[in-house]
C-alpha cells in the first residue's frame, strides 16, 4: 500500500542525480528534526548500535506516538528526521504495520556505510519498540 509521506520523500529525492546531492539534502533535513528535551540527551535514550550518538524519545498523546530525537552527526540527524516524518503522529499499530519502503526507494540503504546502515536499523527498531510498548499500554487501559 502506498504511503503518502513516503511517496513525498521518494519524489523529493528523485530530483537528485548523485549521492553527494542526496547527502546535502539529508544534511538540510537535519534542521527539521523535532528537538529532544535536553534532559533526554542521556544514556537512557541513547540508541545502541549507532556509530554516532543518537537519542530518541517518544510519548503517546491522544492515541498517537510523537517522537523527538537528536544526534551528534548531521547525516544521522537527517536520517532520523526522515524516519520521524514518516512515523510521527501515527497510532502504535500503524507504526508497527508501516513498511518503510522509502529507505530502499531513495537508495539510502545501498549508499550508507555498514555502520550507518546498522544505526538506521537500530533507530527503526527503537521506534517500533516504543510503539509496541504504547500499544501494550493502550490494550491494558482498554481492559482495565
């Protein structure tokens, strides 16, 4: 199933012919990242498996997951900004069911170093873990 936000991202990246331009665009996207609260730039929010330091936080508001994040590497900030653009504001179930096909469609997976690719997977895994925890909490509240 086509996802409107992912289709927009694919369209956005399609104007760039080479990966240097795409990296520049990713770096520009780092400015769009919803800022994480300074008190969440701690070990507790740090993503394991990333070469650079990446912090992700999430909260459930009105049944939808809202993400904030930061990284000390600008390309990584651009990558997490894309992930948040796709997954932010969705229900936990929607996040768990979303296939992130834009990653391969824009060539991101193929053009990242192995350590960055592992970091990307670690970020996605953490965002899905937040969604799983929130879904579990919602189910408990419904049955309480």
